[in-house]
C-alpha cells in the first residue's frame, strides 16, 4: 500500500563517529539507503557529513551536507551492487566536478546533474557543500520524465530563462520538502510535481517542443523576481522567455487568468501580507505601494480596495488591532497559569 504522507525514513551524521571510522560508516550507510559508493576525504578532521532521507511515494530524497570530499561509484561497484535508478542532484551550496566515462563537468551552486546509477561516476566536492539528491526508480523516470532514460549525464546550469526558472522552482520545492518533512502533504502529488519539472528541463534540453506548462512556470518565476519593477508587464515577460505576447497569454489561459491579472494579483497579495505583518503600523502606505511595483499610490489604493474590500490603511489598522488582541490574550493566559501558584503560596 503506498505511503500516505511525506515521511522521514532515516538520517545519519559522522560527528559522533571516530574520525578514522567516518568514511567506512558513511559508505555503509549510503550502501543501505541510497547506493553503493566509495568515499574519500582529505580533511585533517576526516569526513564531516550529514544526510537526511525522505520518501515520497516511489521517489527518495536525500539532503546531504559535508566538508570537501569525493564519492565514486566505480565500474566494479556498478557491476557488483547494481541499482537501476536515475539520480537528479541539485547542488545547493559549494562547487564540484562530475566525472563520467565521456568527460568531466564543473558543477556550481544552483546547477543540476541528472545521471543513471547503472553507469560509473565520480562526484568531487572541493569545499563545504550541500546537495539535494532525488533518487528515481528508472522505470518511474522513463514513464514520467523521459522515455529514453539518461544514456549520458546531463548538466543544467541556467543556460536559458526557461531553464533558470525551472531550476528555481525545483530548488524551492525540494528545499521546502527537506526543511519540513511529514505533515499532511500528499506524497503522490509532490512526486508528480518533482518529476514534471525534471521532465520539462529534459524536454527543452533535448530540443522537444516546450509545452505551455513550462512557459507558465518560467513566466511566474520571472514575475516573482520582478514584482518590484513598475515596468514589468506581459511584453517584458514574453521578451525574456523568447515567445510572443500571444503565446504567453495562451499559457496563462490554461491557469484561468492573464499575465496582467496575475502580475496585479501577486503584487496585491505581497502588499497585503506586508500590511498584515508585525509592526506594519510603522510602514508608510506609499512605501508598500512602490515596493511592489505600483507607480501610483492612488492606483494601488483603488486596486487594493477592489481586491480585499478595505483600504490599505484599514488593512494595516486591522493587523495592528489583531496583534494587540493576541498579545493581551497571551498575557491573560500567562496570568491564569501562574495565578493558582500565588494563591497556594
């Protein structure tokens, strides 16, 4: 029966292991939960590393951090300890080199490497590092991402606006999962989202027709980064993505909106969140308007009232009153807790 929640399945750290035994400990742990590999560390402190493993449905996530080290899946290991998976490794921090049978690729923070565990490889990290690795059974990868598998390792390094946006979305999704595993999140839905992003990256790299989904994701990511710019509009977004405004409109139509309405909605949502934040009463309405790309405070006030049913000033006052009530309630609860102790004394 499939797992019903995103679940933390195991974790390991070398900190409490004797330095001379850390590499053996690390190799043994990864052989059991991830893949058979050899490890080397050139630090005088030995290997200092941590790993947390999270299961979705069929897919496993590994959040790995450590000092400078090298891991290698040798040809002998690939034969003696076979594993039929595709790994997608997103480097969050540090720098690395990925060596495979046909070359060596430098990997920078923010880059993604997709490769098969049936083939030997070496991953060398030259400094402190962190990566999030997605372990996908090859059968699931072929079905959901790319029917041809990954005969050669693929490096994604934000070489286009689409690629940068998809990588950004993937990083946000994976980082959120490993930061707060568990909860009531649907593992099947999350797995589908991860595999869709990987599939969209591969489709573009392999010269396939980029679907509207990829354009929509890329457009939304670009918009989030540029909300503060009053010049942001549909034409600017389309130009960055290298598509026509009409094509961009078709992509947003699948989400039931338009580029212009989406930009306005996101600006209003961010402004509303700022006006409802702690100490919002100290914030000038004009500053909020200009921060989120409104060139006119009057336009901002009209749009805000139409969207939320009250003015920005009223939203700020409501938030301040709510904060005061919550503070008074908390103080009252504290007094009730300590009251009986005073009486008994």
